C-alpha cells in the first residue's frame, strides 16, 4: 500500500485486498498517517478485492479522520464493478463518493 501526502490531501493506492484478514493492518497504517489537517482522502480501489471487512475498515477510517477534522472527505477512485456493487448493496455509496 502506498500513502502519499500532498498538502491537505492524502492519496492511498496499491491496495490488492481489503478484507477481514487485512483490515487491521490497513487501519493501523492509515491511522498513523493521518495528521489533523487533512481535508481529503483519495483511495484508489482500481486493483482492490474487497469484502464486508474492507467496508468496515473504510468506515473506521472515516470515523477516525472525522474525529481529527469533521470536514474531511473520503473519495473512492476507480473501484471495480464488484466493489461498486458491494457499496450499493450495503448503502455505503451514500457515505463514500465514488469517482
């Protein structure tokens, strides 16, 4: 997983799996990378396989980021069709803008 900071934006890419087995590592790495002045988090999901554990990890990231900055926006970039379907089925597409 790659984490890059550019001003007030945190960009995350290179996630191959975001599932129950990998979500703990995902959450801990991102929690450590979250300074309080981040206003936007872009997560590239173009190569990511995900299950409900991954959705939970994204919700946990959102909650953690919002504790530091209530206005932070998380954008999911290029999710696969399977990931888009998972977000629609769980109604999480209402919380996370998909681009």
